[in-house]
C-alpha cells in the first residue's frame, strides 16, 4: 500500500500505471517524478516527468510532461487515475 495514514510518498508513485478518466486510455507507467511547486503559495502545482518515457510520447520527444495536480483523481496500489482533456487546438497525443 502506498499510503501511511493519510500520507502519500512521491517515491511510491514510480511504476504505477496512469489511466485517463476522460477517454479510458492507458497512458503508460510512471517513471521518476518531480513535484512542481508554486513559489508564492507553496502549493503543489503538478507532477513533472521526463518526456522520454513511454506515455504521452509518440516519438523521441524529450520535453518534460506535467500532470496538473488538479487532474489527479485517485492513487491506488497499482495505478493513478487522472482526468486529462485535450486543450483547444491539440490532438489526444498532445494532451499535456
């Protein structure tokens, strides 16, 4: 289990599968993640991943991928459920 009381450890996210609630797609498996903070408020803005991972990349895109904190709906023992909707002018392959 990844939860200790009400605490969630960032290191325990690695290896979890990402499922998009928007369209039911399997986005891949999480690799090393970093937290993105708002320096003014101290709040977590999202999770940042290197773009060389399998999910969200259809080529050799090396850009970072950010999942907004507000898009994370549930973290379970094996997967993380997110709601990532395409932004205007983007296809599903360019969601972030």
